[in-house]
């Protein structure tokens, strides 16, 4: 599967055009796709790549799933845009019905549709502020909630997400996020949140807390047992709403429609995106009907939110997410991949920890398992070497030393065999001589 860089003539030409026309601030790997299917991408020079990134968790159902492609084609011939605030259509309602079914708990729940995860987060906060009449929001260390001004203000990592973009939105407070491998247990983080109520903001002024059940960009950190339950109980005690950010961890990635389902908490509000559109841009907010209906008519909306073509794709994608067979496959894939990663960890001391939930898994790479010094450069080198060898990887984590696996859940055994072999080979070479 070695990739011959010497034949990359179209890639080189496109890279030059990209440098000429596209803002340098938008990061991208030097790779241009021609077509993709399942867990494989073929680039403009005919090179094939196994995709362990899946558009950063947007392709749980794989590239170009036939039923999504067909639904998009069919919808495109009927109508492509209306703006739901101008003319309604069934697809929007059907997506909301399915998204509500993903929200754990007894309900009643309702939904609204937007374009991106960041927009879902913004709307969830708007609803929480409106419904409670309070302003403050608490997010957690290692949290990532998007790049728009409010979502970025909630996000914890300065580089590359926040540096130079302030001032940030007011009334955002941050509590310690659990990170047991680096010394912050769930109990420590819970104590940290209690301290925020004493040292930063009175709980009676807090509208909501927002937390990812598996922190994604922050390094694939699953909530330790009891943490979400503890935060939720504190929220209940103080009349604070719990917002569950499922944008990366949801949509069947962890074996269930929502990742928070693993701890049995029914959040007041939840945000969804990424894989819910089967590859098309769509996102949403679900929540208790009384909260979702609290805002005055016309207070929420937008031009493209719940675009009809995206809705047609999302109906197919959500039907899969809600299907028991799909969930069982996701769980089985997660177990399979965890075994493969643990085997790699057993052979390479640079793997400090294998962690995650279901099929949302990662390895944290360190220079020395005793000191846990983050292996940031070696991680970047592993990613680059893997790409040269036909495997797409992406780093995560506050120290950029975590390699996450978000391979489409439809990956075949040979995708996994080849992909994990290339990952291990690249890891070995990146750390050679250390
Ligand atoms: C947990 C979480 N929330 C929100 C977002 C923002 O989503 P989007 O990039 O679609 O705006 C992301 C994106 O990675 C995410 O992982």
C-alpha cells in the first residue's frame, strides 16, 4: 500500500493552486480526494488511502453510502431549498422526530435543526439562557464546542482555536475536566466544579453547564464513572441545565445513539452534528419540550438550517443510528479496535494510554511512560508517515499527542488489518532512535 509521492503530479498542482487561492489559516493535509467509498479514499493521483479520520467523525456510515446518495439524488430533483421559516417541508419534521428518538430519557423532547455543531451549541446556550433567565455558562478543561465566537469561548484549547481571537463572550466560566491519566480524577473534577461555585460564580447565576461525554478534540477522554451523574446532580440542586454535547461522540459512535446513554443521565438539552447528515451538513438541538418551546416565536432559526437535501440524507443516517443491528456492529467494532490498540500498546512503550468509549478510541503518545512527557512531534511524524504509506490519521489532545481513530463504522476487516498495521509501522518509525 506504499504511496508513491513521485507520481503526485495533480496533487502538486492543486497544492500550488490551494496556496494561491485558499486562506493559509484553514489547515489541510497535502492530499486531494477524487472519490471515496466506505473507509477508503482515492486521491486525484489515483492513490488509495484508508481513512481513520472519517471527516472527523462525520462519516460513521462511511463515504458515499448508497442509500444516502440515492436519497440526496431523489430530493435534489424535487426541491433543494425553501428555508423552513418560509415554507415548511416533511423532511425537517422527520429529522426532528428521529433526533428526538436519539435523546435519552422519557421526554417529551423536541428538536430544531441548524447547519453545524457550533451553531447547535450556540442555540442550546441561547435556549438555556432564555429558559432560565440566567446568563452564566460553565464548560470544562479539554472541552471543544466549536469555532464561532460563543462556541470558541466555551472551548478550552488556546492553540489553534482561540489565540488572537479575543475578547471572548462574557459569562463563560471553566471548571477542571477529568483527565485521570494526567492526575485529574472524576472526583477531583467534581470538587473543582463545586469550587467554581465558591471562587468564580454563584450557582444561582448559572444557566447551564456543557460537557462532552467523551471529550473529542481534547484527547478522547471519556467521562469517568460517576462524573456526569455527579455534575447532573449538582445541576439539579441549583436549577442549572445540563447540556450534553454529542456532536463528536454521538450518532452511534460509542454503540448507542448518544454517548451519555452509557451513564443513564437524561440531559436537559443535547447538541448533535457531524455524522447525523451521513456526510451532508446538518446539526441540531434536542431538549425538554418546555425548554425548547420557551423561546418566543422567531427567536431561533436561520436560512439554511435543516436544508431539504441534508434532511433527506439525515433521515437515512438517523434510521441507521437507531437500528439495533447498526448499534451492535458499532459495539463489536469498538471491541475489535480496542483489542488491536491494546496489542500495539503492549509492543510500544510510547503508548501511554489506550482510551475511549465504544468505537471512539485513541492512544496517547508519550516520550517516557514514567514522566508522561507528551510526544507531540513524534505524533505529528506518525501522522505524516502514515499518510505517505496510505493511511489517514489525525491527532487530538491539548498536547496534540493523541492519535484518534474515527474510522467509518462500515470498515471491513481488511481496512482494519491494513490500517492498524500501517499505524504501528509508522509509530515505530516515528519513535525510532528515541
Ligand atoms: C464536541 C463538539 N462540539 C462542537 C463541535 C463543532 O462542530 P462544527 O465543526 O460542526 O461546528 C465539534 C467539532 O469538532 C465537536 O467535536
